[in-house]
């Protein structure tokens, strides 16, 4: 895999204190499209077969519609290298800061994820492949250190519409149950001052999960300290924000692999296995 990108704090420029500097990733100018990996398949037959076995088991789990993980950390390095090349890097990257330091990367096959746990000393503690819409660690970690009740910040000069929006978010957050449809507040359609955005940041700040999705436009997603509340922002190719929303949901839909893509990935994995085994 390529070096994992460093996600960002997903609040607009000027909407946080100076010490919370924002460093955005360079974003692609066009949506990527699927292409089978291109690798050197002149590998040792035993190594190639070991990699194929992992991929075949992964595909079987996807066809069964079950979430399953496959441990890679104890596999021979050359087998892992071949799996890395076969899986590639997809559209969604996730960084989890608490309770564990996790680097999660979607592969080129939607619904196939690489999950790596890194120690404070930079050592690999866990390395696995997952077949699922999104690894469960993302939702579990987003609920770390959150609250269903927060205190409203002071209403400082310049604040206009943030207090009633915060009240709505508090009510929706308290009533939300897993699996319910998202409740979306489109801040781009509301008169919002920089002070309004700072009010939200003071109220619920940022949580433990940051997500960068390149699937449906360039999208940055950040959990907050309020239960099931996410900041979801879309940017154009010039890195200008074009849509600014807050969602009350367990996981924003844009971060998850779609059911149709998941099923299609199982078929593509079959095609790729055929290519690998021809060699």
C-alpha cells in the first residue's frame, strides 16, 4: 500500500482557533474509475497461490454477504506484498485516533478494506483485510469520548443562526437509533457567519475519526464529540468548499461502500483471480 494520507480537521478556514491549523490534502481533479490492478505476476508459484487463497476466501465471504476479516500480519512478507499490489488503493481513507491508532484504506475493490493498527512507537500491531460496507471499527471509534448532552457555548457577537441549529442537532442526536436514515442540515443554504461556525466548533468540536472520500466528489468527513453527529464537507478540484453539511447518522453514506458496488467487487475479484491463476 502507499503511505497512508493524513486526514484533516473538517471545519472551514477561519472557523477554529489559530492553533487548530488546517492542512488539506491535494485532491484529484477527476473521479477515479475502476481498473484491474497491473502487477508483475512472475512470482514464486507458492507465493502466488498463497495470495490467491486469501483473495478467494475474501471473495467467498463477499458472495455470502457476511462481514469477515483476514489476518495478514503473520503471512510471509512476499505474500503480503503481492496482496498489496493486487488490492491497490481505493477512494476512501480513514484515520482513527482513539481508542486505537488505526489506518484504514479502501482497496480498488469497493467493500474490501485494509485495516492496520499502529503503536505509539510506529510498530504494526494488526494488519487485516475486511469484507464489509465499512469496517465496524469506524463506527465504534466514532463513539469514543462522545456525549449525548453538551453545554451550549456563549452567544458572542456575530452569531446569528447557530443556536437554533445546535438545539436541533441535540434533539436529533438524543433520539437517533442505529440504522435510521440520516438527518442532514445543509449549512450552505443557511446564512452562516464565521462566528456561527466557531460556535459549532466550540460546542462539539472534532471527534476521533477523520475520513477522506474521493468517490462522489472530494469529501472530508469528521466525527464530532456529539453522538452520531458528523461534519461532511464537499470540495471542488480547486479545493473550494461547495457543500457544507452536518449529518446525524451512525456513518455518513458517502463513506460506505454501496451494496451494488460491493456485489460488483465480488465479481471483479473473481476476474482478477482468473488472471492471477493463469500465471
